[in-house]
């Protein structure tokens, strides 16, 4: 799709499952060298093996992106493995459900640390390497939930995703002088492992509320990340793309 992706060094946080796994697969198919970051060794190893089986280049690293020491290790490892860092896909995130009345302060903090603080830490960690190259691409996986819509039980998740976009806009200004762009994808309902146990009837109901009448697939998000990371999108920064099949359009 984009020739400029071939040979690039790409870090995908939360890359062993769901949207992150799809991103890693899409980049690898385009010839990128991918470092998958995950807290689960088994799923990360499986993701790497699947990419390699299709002729792609991938490695994995265990790490907690909410910890500064781990974020630094991620950047250092990618640089050592691939000779630099061209693209950061800041995708790691969690979405536990808890109504405000039942939510404990530590539940709020855990979601904020994993979804929002980790974005700051990972961006900060890769900056020296991207500045050294005088070029870089950062792609954030945000959500329609928070910035556009709400959903009961996800006040902490929605706040973290809206917070990512607040970070994005100022970061874009600060990073521009070093030819580093930062943009965000806002997915709607995407079919991932987390939906497999909901049943066909429930999934059909979800799909019926979307104008395109289907759930998105992880490749839909991966392809959007690919666009943001390509040279062809080099004049785009501080922007968002909603990828939801029209889900947010009906009144």
C-alpha cells in the first residue's frame, strides 16, 4: 500500500491481542520490522510466530507501559534491534467496567496509568531516537468513547481516551520542529477476541446499529495507522480519524 513503510522500525504497544495485534500484522505485511510490546509472554510469542510464518520480521518484549523504566527499555530495545525507531503505535489500553458509584479510586488510577500516562511515557521514551533521526511517526489508538460518545461503566475509560486527544494537540506542536508527527485513530466497535464470547445474536445487534451494518476488523484500524505512518501523510499532525463504519452518525 505505502512503499515508504518497508524497512521501517515500528513499536506496537499492546501488540499481542486485538487492535494492536492487527496493527503489528499490517505493518509487517508492508515490510516493517515490528517490536510487539505486551505484558503476556504467551500471546506475544504467538503473535510474533504468526508474523514470521507469513515472512514478516517481528520481535517481542515484555513490559508495563505505565512504568517509566519499562518505557525506556522499550525504546532502547527497539533501537538496538532495528537501528532506530521510526513509528510508535501507542495502542496499549484496558477497559474494565465499573459504574461511578462502585468505582474505587485505585480503579480510576489503574485505567489512567495504563491508557493515558503510558502514552506520555512512551512518547517521551522514543523522542531522543526520533529527534536523532529528525523524523518520526506516532499513532495513538484512542476511541469514540469519551471524545464523542459515552457508555455506562466507562467513565474512567472515556476520560482517559479524551485525555489522549488533549495530549495529542499540544504534543503535535512541540514535536513538529523535529519532523515528528502525532495523530490518533478513534475506533468504533471492532471485532476482537474480547467480543468472541458475546454470542452471534448480540454481535448482530451491535452490527445493526452501524450504518455499514458490520463490526470493524482490526485491519481497518491497522490500515489507518499505516496511512498515518507513511511518508504520504507527512503533512498531517495533531489530527484524528474516526473509524467506526458511521456508528456515531445516527442521532
